């Protein structure tokens, strides 16, 4: 089995990867917390962001590992 190494995607640096994930999180989740919100609502707001960020990071890392050539 031969591999075409030119088709392998470039793996972003750690800072770049973090910026990509945080940017996607910012775009895909709500962004405004109002002062009158109950603490439980604020907590769930941030937990939703954290879970989304976790899932996105997991997807990115799995994608990197799956595209890595198996020698």
C-alpha cells in the first residue's frame, strides 16, 4: 500500500487550533448573558459553551488521527 503524502492536511499549531475551536464556539453558541439571569441559567449558558468546545476539540483531534497515514 502506498500513500500520497501530498494529500495529508497540514496540522495547525496548538495556538491556531485553539483559535479555530474558540472561534467556532463563539459563532455556534449564544453569546450574551444579561445581569438579571439566575445563577443556574448563567451556569448552564457557560456549560453549554464548554461542552460545545469539548466536542469540537474532540472532532478535530479525531480527524487529525484518522487522516494520519498508517505505516
